[in-house]
């Protein structure tokens, strides 16, 4: 079945960086648009970044544009999110998604100010 396993979260000071990874399985990864979402406490889940199946096109939420970079390695069924210049408002649980409607456990990112 479709599965996503996110990793790479942690506690970081404002201005720091983290690199998230998501390993996908159960489908043809190289044919799917992939996304990163996040959900902060008390807020709805929101899309952060999207990458095309070949990795040639990316889109970002305005709140992370210029700070976050989404990428993928189709040979490893993995999508990444490089997060730089982190802010306290980036604190959230981060999830990857392939448009199937199911979710992994996510990875917690906490940015201290």
C-alpha cells in the first residue's frame, strides 16, 4: 500500500537549517507530483512546496519562498525539503504527500526564537 516515511525534523534555533526526507513506497514514485505540507498547532494543514514528477518544476508557498527548496531523487523514491533561515513560525509537523489522500506520521520541526 501507499506509504510515506518522513524524517529529519528536530529542534533548531531561528536562522538555522534542516533537511527533511520522505521515502515513499507502494506506487510508481517517478510518475507522481509530490508535495510537502505542514500543520502547526491549532491550524489547518497547508501546502509548503510542490515538485513535478521529473523534478523540473517547483512551486512554493509565499511564506517559504526563497528559504525552502524541494527536490527529489526518483532512483531512491525520496523527496527532500531543504529549509534555511528558519523562523519560529515554521514550527509544525511536516508531511509529504503524493495526492492519494493518505499521510505518514510526519516529522516535527521546532524553531526556537
